[in-house]
C-alpha cells in the first residue's frame, strides 16, 4: 500500500505554490511536513486531499490514479489548526458522525466511538458539547473523529498550534501511539523542529514550495543533505561560519589564519561553510582541536537550566545554547569554541560534504 | 515608569460571587518593581489575562486596588493610566504609514510636530525600522507589525508599563527567536517596566527578570528562572516549568530518609512532616542518571520509551510502577540494559500537600 | 504532461445559462431590436438606425429627468450613507438589545415598495395623515400634491426611512468584524472618538461601504414605485424621474422605439456610474493602504 505523488506541481494565478515534486508515502507511516509558514505545507496537503487539483503530475493510491476522484469519494480525514467540531452535537455524536454517514449499525458505531474516546481520553465527557470543553479536549475530539473514520490518508495541519504549551507536550506524547495502531498514511504539518523530533517517523523538510529532503526524521536531522534542510531543521537556528581550507591552513571569515585541526585537516582545499548547532557552540574549550572564535555578546536568555547566549560574529547573528546559567555582559567580547567533530561542513553549492561524528554513531 | 502595587486584588466575572471558587482571580498582594521585566505564566484559564486586563484598566477588579507609584489607579480608565499594550494579533492602523502609526499616540496628545519627529525617529532607530518609515503599515509582515505596536508604546515618554499579551503567537518559529531577543535587548536598554503574558515557558523564562507563575487564579510562585527551576514552591511549578516537567513520586519521609516505591533514598536534609499529609519527592529529569552498571544508591528500573530530540534524549522508565523521565545527553547511547537509576541527592525537593518543604540540617 | 478536460461541468451550468438567456439576454435583445426600428403597429417594422438615440439624447425632457435623477441619487447617498454609519455605530453591539434593534430597524426593508408609497401617501396627507396634519397644525403650509419642494422632501424622507436601515445593517456587520483589540489599542494610544472612527472603523468598513453605496446608487437611480404611488411624478413633472418618464413614454404614449433607446441609455448610465464608483472607491482604498 502506498500513496504516491509524481511530478506534482501547483500553480495558482501565475504563482507557483509547489514546484514539481515526487514523494512516496507508505501505509502505517507518519510523515512530518516541516518548514516555515509559506513553505508550501498547506498547499501540498490540499493537493494530497484533492481539495486542489495539481497543475501537473499524478497522485496515485496503490497505483490507481486519484487526480479526478473528488474529495468526497476519497477515504481521507483532515484535522486543522482550528478546533473544528459540530457545536450542536455531543462529543459522542461528533465522533460518531463519519460512521453514521457510512451507515454502520449502532452497535458497531458504539464500539468504535468507545475505542477512539478511550485512546483520546474523552470517555468521561462523551455527553458534553464541544464548546464546554477545553481547547485540548476539543482538539482531541476532532482527532478522534478523524481516527474512527479508518481513513487511508489522515492529514493533520498544525493540529497543536493553538494549544497551550503543556497540552501540546501531552498530546505529542500520545500521538505516536495512535499512529502505530492505525494502518493509515499520516501526514502532519508543523513549523517546529522539536515537534518533528518528538513525533519521530519520517520528515519531509520543505522550503519555498520544494522538498528539501525526505527521510527518517532523525536521519534528516543528523544528516541534512544541504544548508536549506539544515536551516529548516534547527531550533534555535543553526550558526554558519565561512572558512577556506588551503594546505594545512584554515582561513576563517573575519579572523586570523590558523592551523587546521581535527576533522578540518582531512578536507580538500576550497571554500566551505561550517554549520554549528547552538548546543555545539561551546563557551568552554571542549577539546584541543576546537576552533576558538571571538564574538560579541548581544543578549543572554536564561531558562533555568540552560542559557541562550545570543552573539554577533561580524554582522552574523549566532546563538549558543549552554548548559547551566551564564551571565556574560551584553556588548562584551567572548571566545566561543567549535569542535571540528561536531561541525556540519557544506561546500560552495551548499551541499553537505561532512556530518559530525555523532551523526555517524546514530 | 512605575512600580506596580497590587493590593488585595481579586476578581470574579459573576458580580454576586460569594464562594472562592467563583473567582477567576483570587487574593493577590504583590509589588512589582519599577523597570523590571515580569512574565505572567500559566495555562489558559489560570487568570493571567484577567490580571493583565485589570492592570491595563480594561477590567475593574471586584476587590482590591491597583497602585502605580503609590497612586491608586483602580478607577482610572485605560487612557489615563499611561500604559502601552502589545496584543496577540498585531494591531496597526492600516491606512497610515509606519511613521504616522508611531506618531499617532503623540499626535492624539497634542505634541508639536518637531518633538514628534524627534521621538519617532529615535524609536524607529531602536526598532531597526528606519528604512520602512514611509511604507504603509498594512503591507508589512506580522513581526514588523508587532514592532510597530510596541513602538507606539515606546514613543510615549511617560509610559508606566508596557504590557504584552502573548505577542509571539502569530510569529514564525524562526522569527520568534529574533523578535524575542530584540524585546529582551530593548528592555535591557530602556529599563521600562514590562509585563508579558504567555503560556509558553521558554518565552516567559527567557524574557523576564521574574516569572509570576499562576495556577487556578492564584499566584503560586514569583521567582527568577533559576529559582523556578531549582526550587519550585509548588508541584504545579515543577510540572509546568521544564520539558518534561519535574518527576513526582509518592514518598514517606522519616527524618532524612525517604521511602519511594519500596526503595529507600537518603536525603541531604531532614524533614518533619505530619503522617496525614500527602508527601511527594520531586526530582527534575535533568538530575536523573541512568546507567548499565549499578552504583551506590541506584534503583532498578526498566526503559519504556526513548524520545530523541536531537540535542538530548528523553528516556521514560518504569520505576516499580512509577513513571520517571530522565534527560540523557546527545552523546550517550541508551540501550535496554540501562536499568540502573540514580538521583542527584542535592537536587531532590520534598513536597507536602503540593507545597515545598524546606529541610532542616541532617543529623546523620 | 497532458491535461485532461472534464466536460461534465458544462452540463452543470447549462440550466443557469438557459435561465439567464431567457430572463435577461432575450428581453435585452428585444429592447435593442426596438431601439433601432420604428413601428406603426400591425407588426410592421422599419429600420430607424440611431435616430431614436439621437432624439432621446437631445430631448430636453430626457435631460430634465436625468438632472432630477442625479440630484435625487446624490441627496439620497449624502443622507443615507452618513446616517447609516451613524446608526450602525450607535447600535448596541451584543445581547438581546442588539437583536431587538436589528429586527426593529430592518422592518421598513420588509415592506413592499408600493405599500411604502401608499403608507407615505396617507401619512403625509394634510387632511387625514398623521404627519401632514401635524405639520399643518404647526402652521406650516405643507402639501406634497401641490408644492414641488414638499413633494421632493416627502419622497426623500420616505426613501431615507425605507432604505437607511440597509446601509446601517451592512455597516453594522462591518463594525462587528473589528476585533476588540483595535479599540483597546486606540484607547491606549489616546485616540479621540473621531480618530478611532477615521483610522479604525472607517478603513475596516470600506468593503461593506462600497457595497452599500453601489446598492443605494443603483436602487435610487431606478426608483419608480414609491414616487409613482405618492405623486405620480408630479406636481407637474417635478418628481418625474427617469423610470417614471420611461414608463410614461413606453406605455402612456406607446412610443416603443424612443422608449427602447431610452432604456438602453438608462442602462448604460447606471453601468457607467457603478463602474466609476467601484473604481474610485477601490483606488481610494489602494492609495490609503
């Protein structure tokens, strides 16, 4: 069983929303569409659902072309950012509604509704109206309705975005459970890298109407194939540093030339961009190989256990995520360290040529 | 600029409310210092928006007073309180240019154009918006609009406090970082009293000098990010701050020993607690260590689930029927034979009926 | 990639196409047909070219009616739009009071046109009408059947009574869509009532105002029933607006050719004016935004 997009594109009123793309999703898989707003996540979902027709390309389900099958006849379910329920019906009837349309017996409906409500922790409030529930419960109700449908394709468009932070945490923990228990293809759009990591499964990194990378979530995170994916899949944003390797020497943008160390020694001569995740931009020298770089402190944010130290390297904004509480003065200069073994190295065409050693372990 | 004093404040949306349960905001007495940044943190429905609206004058409290620098402003309307506010959704005057937007509050108060120009240019400079001053506000991005909303407050020199009502809701994650940082540096530079309402702990902790944690109409703790992390005064604070939140395990305490899930833990202090109280041991996932080999004072656990979020892993283990989560660094590979758990003794907190208990000196 | 065409959609729109053809296009073509021909009955027609158009365009009767029509529509818009906005702003915004007010102000909209005319015809009579008698009792000489100014005033008051609520309802809907935060921000910024209106309410009402102005312009420009019932176009020709004149010409005098040309010119004027309104108001919005 598979859901396939081939050379699918979408052009609306002369604006290209989706550039031709290929994507194959298998049944029982969770696929996270990750990217900033305007990356094309919602456009792609609408194409998948059949709400919009692709300008070019084919959408097929198990090899059957679906382009001309109207939405009503496709077996799909969709959950939106807004909590959409029937306000006049009880939670029970809301969840039961897709089954009633299908004409199932009351007994079969009851069984499915009870199962779904158990999973979504809605059992005590089945007789209430959606508007009497909290935001989290309303969204659980919408999710339960999508689940009982036994749809082949379940589309979730930023379903947790309107929920409180802690509620998000709870629902995120429960979601993977739901996904494994159902045989559907799940597509889940989010703007938050952490959410993608918590959900696991596969990730489709999107940027400006194109798929930057598709693969297992952790693999995409650890081995971004280019700077676009690295940018999309990093929170806080990844720090970038331009270097030139020549012989045994390393020219660092805006810095003195120094001897190449660690993983830098084996690089071919040429220009590179080094990508450093904020948690790998160290305030203390981690190893003898580490590259020391002078920066200016702009602001420090403290979360209680960690500190976000915002820095300026030339005119580039950097951020270091350091364990513990650090209070460097705003405007002061500071030395930060980059362990070559923790650095992503991209070539002049922004393609990744080397991932950190950690990535190889995992 | 002002010190804000909340005196015996309480509010109910039902004018005939008699029981405490009917109050959205229960008895609050606090003084918020001049020039500091505060965050009101809590889940939706905890009373934080009610409190904000009382400070801004959009709501009149059922009980108590609001004092700005010792002056009772409880009965003053919003416009006479000298406050500024940034809303959840950007509010700009669509038909005006950015310049006119920033000048609007000054023009309304009858300042002369020369003064207006000087202040607007100054604020535009601080907000890094000088190059868009002549653009219409309507066409700008959400984050630029939020900066204009803020700017309209900053141009007024006599503003007692700037209030923020979940200002980053509609901002993209990538820009959130930038805008949040700009807000923070703005505060460091201008030292104005700022009050920031949010449900997002990261926003609250990173922005504020002091975070006011609210739960069910009460202020449960006011503290610096470190205090909230190290010494949550209430189990709710432990749960709400940190992701995942603090682990709580039912305990029985005698002196400096706690019995949890049938195992004994040596504590760094001794406690005197009534038997009838509900006692819990609290430990943050950051201070739970898992290992393959047993060590002194370690307990047997089994690994249930691992969430790898890149920079670290969250490991959920089963500890004799209790769920405990631990944070494991990126470079440690976790396997199923990591069956030994140990707590950092100095980081253990003890809670009685949900409130933190301070321990006395241990007699051991 | 080849694009497949699904022609089923054409069958779906076919009924509408047929309906529009019979209800709008065919009668319009009949009118076009009449406008370029002359007839003396017996179904005998002679081609007249643009003669009727020329006649109408140069007739002082048409010019006078057109002048009256423009004056009428201008006055109507000048009163109803500001008044509608004013009413909308002063309506209670929520609760049962709001619902009650909305029902009350919509009542005039539910009354058929000829009944409106009849109501005012009786209401304004100096001998038995409440309004007419009251004015007479004040010692004012008021008689809409004798005095042209009185007739105009009566028709305008009648139209304002009948249609202002439409503008008010549209504006009310526009105002309701403004989030509370805007008003709060305005209060915090120390904006006066006028500034709040000018910079928040008016810009946010722009869309509905455009619709209101267009509807009221088109409707008032085509007004027929009410003045016909009230004064029959008099006294003299003082309230003979374009449509009344047209009916007189077509049915009273049975001048089908000139009447058809008249209708076409009338139609084109409305089309042109609506287009101008639309373009001007839209570009105003662009300039402001």
